[in-house]
C-alpha cells in the first residue's frame, strides 16, 4: 500500500511540475522588453503572426527558453547522479569544479583556435573532455575505492579554485572583445542563444538523460551502507565510473551551451528529493523538471527585473543558491 501511495504521489508531482513548467514557459514567452499577448503567440505558432512577432518569438525568445529547459534538466540530472554516486548531499558539478573544468577547456580552445568559436557542434566535445578530465581527477584524489563524501567536497573545491585561476589567466591574455564575451559566457548567460545552440545541445540531453535514468537501480543500491551493494552483486567502482561519465557528459555539454551556471545540480535534486523521496526511478525525472523550471524562472527574473538590462541566469541562480548551499553546509 505504501509503495502504491508513493507511486501515485510521484505521478501527481510529475504531472503538476509539467503543468507549472508549461504555464511558466508561456508566461515567459509573452514577457520582456516587447510584451506579446497570448493571442499573438497563438497566431505566430500557427504561422499567421507578423514579421515583428515572428522575430521576437521564434528567432529570439523561443530558442533562449528552450535552451534554458535543456540546460536546467541536464545540470539537474548531473547533480543527481553525483550526489547519488558519492552519497554526498553537497555534490554538484559547479561546486566540485566539473563546470569550471569544462569552461576552462572551452576558453582554451577559443584562445588558441579562435575559429572554433564558429564550430558550435565541436564545443560540447571540448567541454566534455575538460569535464571528464576534472571529474576523473577528483574521483581519484578523493579515493576511488573508498569514496569519502567530505574528502570529495574538499578536493572538488580545490580543483574548482585551480580551474578558476587558470580561467582568469587565459582571459587576461585574450583580446578585449573576446575577454568580454568569455566573461559574459562564464557567468552563465543565455541571452545570446539561437537555434544552433539548441540543436547543438539537444542530442546530448536526449542521449544522456535516458542513460542516467538507466542507472537508477545502481544508484539506489549505492545508497546502502557498508558492503551491501557488493553483496547484492553491484560492481561498485565500475558503476561509479559509468555514472561519473554520464554526469560529466551532461555537465560539459550544458556548460558549452550556457556557460558556468552553478547550483542547479545542487538545488534541483534536493527539491526533487523532498517532493518524491530518494528512489532514483522517480528522483531523476522529477529533478530534470525542477532543474528546467529553476533555469526558466531565473531567466524570467533576469530579463524583467532590471529591464532593459539583462541579468545573466547564472547570477540569478547564484543569488538564490548560495544561501541554500551555506545552510546545507552547516546542516551536514
């Protein structure tokens, strides 16, 4: 009976989040420097809108908002995997330095190969390489065979600081225009999003989120204490490597598309865990929806709070996420 109630609760939560996400999406689509009515949105969707409405909605707002959904879901699932793999409530691709590693490799590529700026499909692979290299380094230094949550966090914070320092060095050597562009990008800004960015990120999300969901059983077993996971037939180290690979791929691709957006991988899994509990079969899809909703809301706040100025999404989320991180740090 309890399992049936939990299943019903998960379904209700999932559907409620879907409805909330749709409502927020439509409201965000209608707001901005140039407000657009819902009737105009309907006309534009069926191909009867004016040229100005198509420019605002189809060319400017829609790709930006779709990118927010993709980035939010990718970072949220990446954080869920890292927290489940390490049994560390503070694990997040931004805090552990995985995002910074991905960003560092992207900036290095743009610094040495400026033409790569126009090869958008290549950037996720560059970011993925940086993310997986940093993630593997953290994993080995934290103790692969006996992963300690506290040590993982300390190593991650140290690697994050190192990547941040290297980022500053490369930025200072850049041309002033490239420096400004890299700085805005690293703050987590999606205001320059276009359809090419959406098409670049979509295959990574479509491929790796289902792969993440397939790790649900392994993640549930990893929550057991002692040698119980191994007793139940789980190859712990191999499983952790596989989960780390998927988490780094999601984080790297999202950084390539949206820059250094932190705290989504921390906030979304915690909110989802409060809504549906620790079972990863429910936790992963709900966390993906919560992450999408958080980035979409942050984008809505960023483009309207100080309009016509645009606050980067990463800054809005950091303002909301930093206090939550501090509270978690003291509690854990």
